[in-house]
C-alpha cells in the first residue's frame, strides 16, 4: 500500500495561484461531489471555512455538489427527545420515530445552515433532499435496520438544471429520500453521495469525516489504496464501524465510473483544497 507525502502546512503555504493552475485546470468544468459530515458540521468556524472553500471551487469553474450528513446532530436530538437508537455495521437503526427526527434535523436545520453559510461566503446555494424532484428513490436496506434505506434509482435532472443556470447554483443535498410509495428513508450520507457522484460522472468523490483517512492496523494513515486493497481492509476486519460504508461507497463509486475517491479529515484547515490543488494529498486516495 503506497503512501503519499503529506502536506503538513496546508493550503496557505502549498502553492501560489500560478503553481496551482494546472491542478485547477484539471478539474475545470467537472463535477466534484463532496460529502460534508461529522463533528466539523457542529463547529461554526469549520463550516464557514468549508463554505469558503466550496465557493472558491465554483469560482475556479468547478461544479461542486454537496451532500451532508449529521449523525452527531441526529444523536443529540434523539437524546433530547428520549428516543433510543443503536447502530449495526456502522449504520443507524431507524424506526419511524427516528427517521422522522432524522428528516427534521437533516433536511431542516442542518441543510439550511449549510446553505446559508455558502451564500454568506458569496455562493448561490440551494437546499434539496433526496425526496425533491425524485432525486433519490430508496428502498429498505435490511429488515433489522427499520427505515434505513438504500438508493434504488436516481434522477439527477434537478441537479443538471441547477448546474446549468447562469451563473450556476451549488446544490446542497440532505440524504433523506422517499420510497416508491412515499415512505421516508434515512440513507447513509456517504452512500447517497456515492450514487449521486456515479450518476453525475463526477471526477472526484470527496468524503469528509472525523479522521485523517483510512488507517492500517497500526493506526498509520494509508494514503493510496486500490479497490482490491479496500476489499481486503473490510474482509480482514481492519476497517470498522462507520469506515465500512465509506469504503464500500468508495469502491462502488469507482466501479460506476467516478475517477477517484478521497477520504479525508473535514476538520483539517483547507484540506479539500490541499487534496485537489497540490500533489501532496490530504487523505486516502482510492483510485
């Protein structure tokens, strides 16, 4: 498993604009799907920094599509409402009460706060959920997970309309989706980001999380992985908990035409820009 050098000082010292230009040109007029989640979403300064980075991507001629999670915020609200919840294989078990809270938190407060942050940074963001315009139609993932869903089909026409508008909007998508009969399903945000990246033919799928990337059994960062190595990390138990759906999503996206997937720390200052616009890397690249 190859390890890239890491840029320890971040975007500010990484490149002048002229040095970064070849990297910017590489992604010009291409779609990058970014999953924003974890505890970074609960930190106002990190959310502002993320919003600024997303607006910069748009100004560089890149088409960002944001999919957000909100697990910690859902957990906090469930606790306040005295609703018990549990996880299996890194996925939240969602009974009807849980999925209704998830919709309230994800498609309500979190989505609109992120839209507002991007707009305040100078962008033009529009909030959506998987339920809007049939963006994601879901079905039950497993009987023991309740209303936890898995994508069954996508209709990206609303994203194409938003991206094609002049000067273009930045979609911000909550992963709450509908079933064929109108049921509410809570889809893992990594999974939702992966299927949208595949449908859009994205150049990159960026999964921002609470860790530096994918770790080996000794806790060291793995900076480059092949799809077969990802399968091994899952099968031998190295990958655990919430990293399992991230890695599964990464491999599914790669096999469905996404050029590369990166798992990186959303708490790292400008990690998104370091990964895209320098040759140093800022997480785990799966390609």
